[in-house]
C-alpha cells in the first residue's frame, strides 16, 4: 500500500530544551545513548518538563548543506533550572516549519525524507533556514512506544514528525 506523503507548513512556538549532544554513529546508537544519559539526569517526571510526552532530536540546520554529524536529544522544559553536568540548554526559536509525518517502516521513512527535501527544493516561496543556531527537529512520542529505547535495527514502525524551519526565499 502506497502511503501519501504530505509536507505542510506549521507554526512552532519558541521553547527551551534540556539536551545531550551526540554524533551520528553508523549503527544509529548515538541517539539512544544520549537519551539514556539525558533521562538519567532529567527524569520523565521532572517538574520542568512541558506537557505532552515527546522527545526531540535537534539537527543544526546549517549541517544539511554538507553532512549531518552533530545532533542533540532533548526534552522541552518550561525553565532550565539547575542544569546537571553533561546536559546542555537549547533555545529553539520556533517559527514557520516544513512538517512531514513519518509512520511506517524504514523504506517509508527514507521516502518521507526524500519528499521533504524535494518539497523544499521545489517550493517557489520557501527554503530551508540554514542560518547558524537554527535547529530543525524531529519529535518522537514517548507513548505508547519510545523508539529511543529500542535499538535502531529492531524498530519496525518509525513514528515521528519532522519540523524543519523555513524562510521566505529572497527575490533576485
């Protein structure tokens, strides 16, 4: 069954996050290790966490033009408060984002990535906001199943939403 892939524009409110930096690892374990490190220091019952159980993987937007090699795994918070060792603070500027939902196997996930970047390349009005300090993000539900606790090779259904900041193309 061919699932249709929709790319939409959505407005994301600015927010703060506590996060752990990781690199891209060939076996995709970096995000899982970062998640374990994060939740050991910032438990999911922490009063600073915002409503709605979601984890974030943050991607510095300027990396899309070369190679993505640095990610952060984080949780949205109302305030930073006392920041434990090994945890970083991120301020996400929010704004207009291209959004696409991934819900399917790994082949489907890569199709959604392809559709997202094709949409960004073909859009007459918008382009990826690649300025330094701008983070794209992928949001992962923690319920009913938290993919960040499962080895990548064992995931049968990828379930997350891409949110990549965009800006109006400048006229020539």
